């Protein structure tokens, strides 16, 4: 959101096309604000008067441009505050899905007194009017961007408020403790204690454990949200591009018997078992005098170092010989992130020296006969999801903002807890506790600074 947008009048009436522009069955425009019904009413001709419409009713009629006449035959839905998405009066116009019609209706509505909405402004108003908290608003954006069943489920959970409820519960417990500790200060002179030290320590440790569990869930949340980057690496001609094509089930990359075919990085996504795998084919690794290929090798190394998982391919039909050293170097340097893939087993089954390498969890495949490909995908999914079995049904956080604030909360709580244990006095304990509460409040939008709020909503699309 622009700097100017931060100072927008939040009481004016906004409008936007909510559906993608292009040819479609229908298109939807949204109008929200104190004058929403009045504005649309001014350009709508139908049997009934919109200004008298009750909430949640649909009206048939035409949108008429004051100069150019009828724009389209439409259905208009009326929502009266507070029972609308934004919590304000709102109107939704369903028109024919034509680029021209949608734009013309928007122009007509703006001409009648609305202004173009900023990205995410409808959801921002919903948040400001208390229709949802910040975490739920962020879930709306995640839901729109979710590409797989797992990512979809995580955003639906967050939108339903389960994650917000967990944060709110935690806040409530800590607020109770903080109030008691502060109240106790008033009675310090009389030596009256209101808190049970044992119980206080256990409130701290339970809260810290709960937060740690949420922080740990971020790795899983990030995985299902952003997917996994799998880099196909190895010497030239080992079949990296062939494997990319097999996994994508399309001839995406050029395959040839000439070593050094792939010069650039090729990235394509594929969904396996609900996870987005971003497959990256790279130039074969070798020392070369060709400057273009040198650049390709440099790019391959960049990709390898940022990979979540590396499929290290070798051509198992030729003797391992000197290749062994570089292969072992990889297995050592990138350890857990490497899967050794012995390709071309249709030519001949891997010799003894290759079988020895299988202690590094190598897999034998053939891109020609597709033998072993099923095992390879199973193995990749297992490696990626294996450590996360317990997360699929529990609450997961998906956002770096949430992870960062939970980490700060944890640090504040650890410091409060140790201040309490070393008898530093309630004032100091309460300062850290308040710090923790502030961070939790920032997650759900209670204490979030305006610039951060604006930044969050600016990443939404216009019309949401
Ligand atoms: N017999 C057999 N040939 C294969 C197999 N996989 C790939 N090839 C062949 O090996 C040659 C090289 O394949 P590519 O996929 O281009 O190899 P690459 O690793 O991408 O090579 P560069 O891009 O040059 O680094 C081609 O002729 C492929 O048809 C396999 O499993 N069996
Ligand atoms: Mg290639």
C-alpha cells in the first residue's frame, strides 16, 4: 500500500473488480462503505429500489452509465452493516464476464461517488471493523494463493480462528499471571503473597513449551505453503534433464547424447502427495573452457546451495572411477540433503562399486524404462514429510511474521521466568511478561504498528 494510502479516509466508499479480468461467465464487482448502497442505487435501474432493499437480498436490473446508457444486465446483492464481509454496507454486482463490461461498470460506479479500492482494502476494513483478527485476514491471502490440498487445509484452519484461539488462550493465561504479579506489588509491604511460586513457574514453562511447539510447526507450515526445492545435479550426460521430464511427465527440457546440453537453470513445479515440488534441472558439473557453460556451472552451484533436497545423478553404466571423489564430496558437504540416484540401470545393473555407495541411500532408476521412478518419488516424499508425521493434524504456523513474533515472545518469557526464579522482584518479571504479551498481541493485530498492517494488506490483490 502506498504512503498516501495510509492516510486514506476509512469512511469513504470503495469499489473494485473482484474477479480476474478477461472473458468469463460472470465477473463480480464489490462496493463497500457508508455510501455503497446509495452509490450503486444511482446507476442501477431495476424493479425494486436498492435504497430500500433489506440485507442479503439479490436484485435484477441494469447498470446505466449517465452518458453511454445501459452497460449490462446485472444481479446486485445488498449487504447491510454489520452483516457483511467488511462490516460496512456493501454491494456486489454480478455482470457478464467481459473485460470491457467489468471496467465500464467500475468506471460508472466510481463516477457515481466511489473510489478505486487499494489492494487488500476490503479485508483491511474487515479487520479494522473487528470482523476478523489479523491472523485470519492473513489466512484469506494464503487461501487465495494455496495450490495444494495441504496448503488449503492449513489456511482454512487459520481462517476458522483455531490458531487465533490458541494465541488468545495463551495471552489470557499470561494476562492473568501478570495482573496477579502486579497486584502483589501493592501488598509487598504487608508481605502478602497472591501467587503460588510453584504454580507461577509451571505457567511459564507450559507457555514456553506451547510456543516452542508452534515455532517448530513453522518448518512444516513453510513446506506446505512454499513447497520444496529439489535440484537435479551431477556430471554432464547422466540424465538430469531426462529425469526432470519423467517427473513432470512432459518433454520440458532438451535431452541429447551431447554432454553439456543444458546450460541454463530450468525450474518447473509438480505436485506429489499434496506437496509442491519445485524441480530444478541444472547444467552438468564439469570444468570447462566454454564461458557460457562456465556460467551454467556457476548457476548450478548456486541452485545446489539453496536446495532443500539434491538428487545427485550418476550414470551407473560407466565405471565410477574418478567420479567417485566428487560424488563423495557432495555426499559429505550436503549430507542429509542428498539422494544418490544411479541412472541408466537399463544398460547394465550397477556394478559393485555403485552398490557400495548405496549405503548413502542411493536408488537405482532408469529414465528410459521408468524403472525405480515410483520408489524415487516415494523416497522424496518420505524424506520431506518423514519428520513431520505429527504435524498434519495439529496447528501449524505458516508465516515468517508469526514465527518471528513467537520467537520474541519466547525470549521474553524465558527472561521473565528466570527473573522470577532468581527472585528479582515482580516489577522486572512483569516488564518481560508485558513484552511477551505485546508480541502475542502483534500476531493477532491488537498491537500491530500501522506500517506493518499496511504492508500486510498491500500484498493482497485488488478486490480482496
Ligand atoms: N539408456 C539410458 N539412457 C538414458 C537414460 N537417461 C538418460 N539417457 C540418455 O542419456 C543422454 C543424456 O541425457 P540428458 O537427460 O540430456 O542428460 P543431462 O544430465 O541432462 O545432460 P547435460 O544437460 O548435458 O548435463 C541422452 O541421450 C538420454 O537419452 C536412461 O535411464 N537409460
Ligand atoms: Mg540436461
